[in-house]
């Protein structure tokens, strides 16, 4: 954002991004520039950890690359201060129902 060319970026956003680049600890800066991505459509108890008596699945971290995305999958991207969820348009309706509480991909509200 700070050094973006050819698009209209608000000055406040540009300044915020530049300040973050100057002040974030290295580990957080790397995560902001190269976020972690996890496939959440394939969660299972294989590498799960027990935390406070509950089983917490631990999905593998995958390379942040378009070739790793699948139109039949759901992926979580952790950028440190923001978390994004990418839902492929051919996701299993059962996943949409269990996880998102909607019948299918087309039923997912835009603001979600």
C-alpha cells in the first residue's frame, strides 16, 4: 500500500503502511508482507492439540500462492492484524452449512 503505483490510495492509508513498515518487529512485518495461509476445508483431528479440554485442529501452513488455492476449498489467510477467509465458488454445500450457517456458496452474504 505504501509504495503502490497507478491506483488511488488515500494518503492516510499510505502513511499508516509506511509507519508500520518502520516500526513493526521483524516477525510481524514479515507476516504483514507474506501472510500465513491455511486450508480450513480439510480440517481433521490428525495434528490436533488439546487446549482447555477442547480439541483444536492444527492445519498445515501452505505457501501463499494462487496455485495452492482451489475453487473447491476454503482458506484462512493470517496477515497479523487482519484475517481473511477465501471461499472457493465450488465449495461443498455441507461445509457452508456447518461452518458458515448458509445453504451454499451463493447464499454467503457479501458483508460476511
